[in-house]
């Protein structure tokens, strides 16, 4: 039952929401190169404005992502061994807009890492919290939109 709901939600997000604007926007959340320059400049400004506070913040970001990435990749994914939708659902019945990895699907490391970053940002910079959370949410939804994760993987 849960699997069929997850698959139905996958098809709704992956195909039902399809449109030119989202086809342009969603892949941007996949490629770090599309927004890494903005992140790098933001971090440099933080260090420039207040070296100690900026360095501490960057250290927290690195630790949060390292922990999240390690836990999702080393512990959770091997335990559940969930196959990605792009490796299960027949080609041509969904929109695949990214490379389909052979790694396991649950949970999405990308989504988990983005929410870890959002949590650190929200904790340190209260005014930026909504933007950080919206960015993390968009990154999570983008994984489903491009066809490489089920909704439960990013929840």
C-alpha cells in the first residue's frame, strides 16, 4: 500500500507537475556547479566580515554534511537497499532528466545534506531560515522531479 502511494506520488511529481519552467529550474538543484559560486562567495563574505564566526559557521556546515552524508551512505542505504525508481520503473513511462545511478535510493543523500545545511543556516541566521528551508525543500523535490528518487526517499 505504502509503495503504491509512493509510486503514485512519484508519477505526479515527475510527470504531473511537468512544465518548461520546472524543467529548467529543477535540474539546477542537482548540479552543484550551478550554484556553488554563490555559496563560495557567501562563505567568503562571512569570513571577511567576522573571521572567527565565519570559520566556526563553515566548520559546523562541514560537520553537519559529513555526518549526514556518512550516516545516509554507510548506515541507512545499505540497510534498506531500496532500488531507485529509474532502475525499476519501465523507461518511457516517466521523465528521467538526470543520470540514473546504481546506488541505493533510500534515503536521498542529496536531500539529507541540503536539510543539514538548512538546519545549520537556520540556527545561525534566523532571517535566512525560510530561504534555507525552501532551498532544501526544492532540492528534495527536484530529486523526484528528475526521476532519481521516490518521494519517501526525500521525506
